[in-house]
């Protein structure tokens, strides 16, 4: 492959360095009899060293390409970036499977159904994670190869990389093959950006703060609190380390969803007064950095939920992540029904907490889900009324922009009434008692009364804003009542 066309790697730099890293990791593992987790860390560090060396090799040579061809379309680079993250975590999982002996954990080799039992062994969970991610990696690589090949006309090196990835999937030989796959996608990213890699923005002191802001810490904290509520209310206790690990994993998957949501809506955020100061619209963080951060957080969260929780909890988290990122976020620009789709991932965390403790889906957990689902409708419609001009500028089809004000108020009142009815169901299910019932009745009456106040002729933005804040107070006090009632009981 011609260096002028692709500028991928200088073998004098990359190969000896990575070979030394791999040899060091292998030697230390074999000679020192390191445990599986330490060996996995060695694999991860050596792979990061390889990626870093590959990047440096391209960057040091890119200044010579003054008449280099145009970069690839953004979607090709983004697909390759996500593939890099997926392959890297597959490397880690593959190393963990090999070094822990997890490859022999599944008696039914085809489906590994034993991993989906509540008492599943950690080795079976590790093995099923490795298998599932192999499918994800294959899909991403095929998609990346197709997009890259189509847009790399006249660039022999890039087309060779695009063809190499699916071939390597077919002949993949575990770590060596995964490293080669990693190289193809890093090469696509760097060649796709072309000489622009040399002009990337330097690190800034506040970069870490901006990356944290992408995760929407306040929203993440609220969601983690609802997950903790589900764990607290469950009739089965959890080991302390499992509680801490699942809380961390939930925070990671919510942070991943928020980060990728900001990545996908960065153009709309520039148009809204409420969001134009975020890191992506202001250019303080690149879209590529946000995409990699979101993908890495998701990949770190789901295995942790599977190991510290169970398969049911991890599946619910994956459903919440996918529905929020792949369905709700793009749907907001096309249909006001996105409100009901978006309420699903927002309502799943307390159900995740319940299943993490119990290992099953049952009525109390589903009622917790219903409470959060129905609560989100009046909560969001209130802010949609208050911020209607903002949503209109961004092109979001929220209900107040496509329906009459009176119809929107009926939605608020109707779903508030259904919400209050759902909160009462926790009493006959023996999750809560009389103290909670009294608090739920008082809070519910207040919420319905606030909804009725919206039908006054003078009610508009000020009423919607006050309803939005009251809905936050309502949910907080409802969960406080649950905790107090459970403590007294």
C-alpha cells in the first residue's frame, strides 16, 4: 500500500514497539503466573500502546501529504471509531475468557443458556459477553467496510483496508487477529481524517470538565437514585460490593446515553437557548471525542452490570440505551409520539434495580416502571410548553407544537391521574404500607390540582414552569415516603 494514499503506519516505529509490549505482557503472565484480571490489563495496555504508536506514525508523516485526497465522509470515520472501541473491548473480553478458563463454562456450546439463570456463574457470563460482542463487532466492521469502500474511489490503500476487515473476521485468530482488525479501523480513521490529524486541538485544562458535562451529571444522578430505590424496595438483599458495582454501572450506561444524545443533537443544540452553551455546540469538545467517550462508557457499563447484577438487568440496560439513542433521539425530529418512546428508557432504571436484587421481572418491579413512565409525560409536557419556542427553533416535533394547548393540558391531566393510580398499586402488592399511602394520596391530589389549574384562561408559561418544578418535588417526596415507610415497617 502506498504511504501517500493512506499514511497508515511506519513499520520501523510501530512493529518493534508493539511487539515488545506484547512480548512483555506474555512473558510476565507466563513467568509470574498472574491472575486473569492482571493478564487482561496487560492485554489492554499493550493494545493501547499499539494504537498510540500507530497514531504517532501517521501524524509524523502526514505533513508531507500536501496534495492528499479529501477526507472520508464523517459517517465513515465515525463508524470506524465505534468499531475501534468495540474491537478493543473484544480484545479485553477475549483475554479474560482465555486467561480465566471461561471458554469451558458453557455446557450448551451454541447458546450458553446457563448464563441467563439467576445463579449463573461468572465464567458463563464472561463467555456469553464475549460471544455477543463478537456479533456486534462483526456487524460494525461489515458496515464500516461497506461505507469506506464506497467512498474511497481512487485510494487503493483505503480500499485494501476496507476489504481486509471482513476477511480478517473470517480467519480471525483471537488476539493476533483482533490486533489486525484494530489496525484496519484505526487506519481508516486516520486516513479518513488525512492530514487533519496533525491539526487536532491540543489538550486544555478544562477538557475533563467538558467531557463530564457531556454525561449530564445531574440527570445521571437522578436516574441512579431511582435505580437505588428499586434495589432498596426489593425483598431480596444484595451484597454491598454488588450494590456499589451496579450503581456505578448504571451511572456509566446513563452517562453513555446522554453523551451520544449530545453527539447526535449537537446541531439542534446550537439553535436552542437552553443548550447552546454545551461543549459540542461551542466547539470545546470534538464530535469524535464525544462519540468515543459514549461508546466506551456503554462498553464498560454493560459487562459490569452483567457480572455484578445478572443477565436480566444487563438486557434491560441495553434496551434502555438502544431505545434512547437509536429510536427516541432521531424520532424527536419527526413525531410527537417520541415522548412515549423516550419515557421507556427513563422508566427502566428502578426496574433494573429491582431485577438486580431479585433476578426476575414481577409485578412490583413493573409497577415501579409504570410510575416512572407515567410521571415523565406531564413532566416533559410542562417543560415543552415552557420552552416551546426553543423546541420550534431546533425542529423538534413536541406535542405543544403539533396539538392545541387544550389537548396538551388534557394529556397532562390524564396521565397525572393514571400516575396517581399506579402509585397506589404498591400497597396491595405489599411493597408499601399506610404511611406511604397517605403521602401518595396527598401528593397525587396536589399533582392533579396543578394539572386542573392549567385550564384557567390565564394559565400559560408561568403555570407550565411551576408544574415542571412541582413534578420534580412530587417524585422526590414520593420516593422519600417509600423509604420512610419501608424503614418504619
